[in-house]
């Protein structure tokens, strides 16, 4: 089973950060990894291995669809890992 995802919510900016998976070991430096716009108020951050690592949802309270999609992605990854 995959490690539990980390989900953080920042109420002062209404931003949610959802890790889809743990950071992949010694692959790259987290502080050097950027993100790519993936939709309205959605930034996908990639790990050093080129795979998605974290979804950053801006104005999260207005985007339950992004939250649901991130949770679906975590569920899918858990099924594959099982």
C-alpha cells in the first residue's frame, strides 16, 4: 500500500496542496522543482523523475472538481500499487 498522501490547506490564501505520492527518494531537489499550469487555478508540480508529485489548487473552495480529481488520482495510484 502507498504511504498516506499529505494534504495541506492554507485558509489565508484558500490554497490546497495535495501530494499524489511521496517524493521519490533521492531524485532531485524539491526546492528546484517547478510546476505547470494544468487548468483554471491548478498547478501540477513534477518530481525529478518527471512524474506528477503534487497538485496545488488555488481558490480551492471554488474548485471541488480539482480536489475530487486529485483524490481519484491517488485512488488510481493505490490500485496500481496494490
